[in-house]
C-alpha cells in the first residue's frame, strides 16, 4: 500500500526522521525535512491546525539549535499567537509555547 508524500503517516515519519537527524546534530538534514512537513501541512491542513503548529515549533527548535535565534523567534511567536487564538490563553500548550519563546529570548540576551 502506497501512502503518498502528503499522507499523514508519511508526514509523521518524516517528522520522526527529522527528530533523529536533530538528535544526531544533523541540523541541515533536519531542517530540510521539517520545512517539507510544515509546508505540506500548511497546504493540506491550514496554517492554524495543531499539527501544522507542532511542525512550526519543531522547525523553530532546529533553528534554535543552529543559533538562528531570529528565525526561531519568528516561528515561536506565530505558534504562540495562533495557539492563544485557537485554544485560549489557559490551555497547557500555551505554557510550552511561552517557555520556548522565553528560552529563545534568553539565548539572545533579552
């Protein structure tokens, strides 16, 4: 059974492989896959879907690991603001988003 490049299971597998690359310090390979997953999820699910936001957060994490603080911050702000609108300010995922953004600010000396 062939699932296709944009099938949810394929995207999950790509995300898992990207995480493996990140754990190995292979940031460029991780980034390439994360961008593919993010763009596909945006097209298929929309920019504010929880899975899309997770992909955006994963890419932001890779940017942080590369020391690309501004790129990470831009994505983390998008994730935080969208989650606030969709989930409400009291949702537990908001705390994760705030923590990620605070870490990025700290890494920038802010």
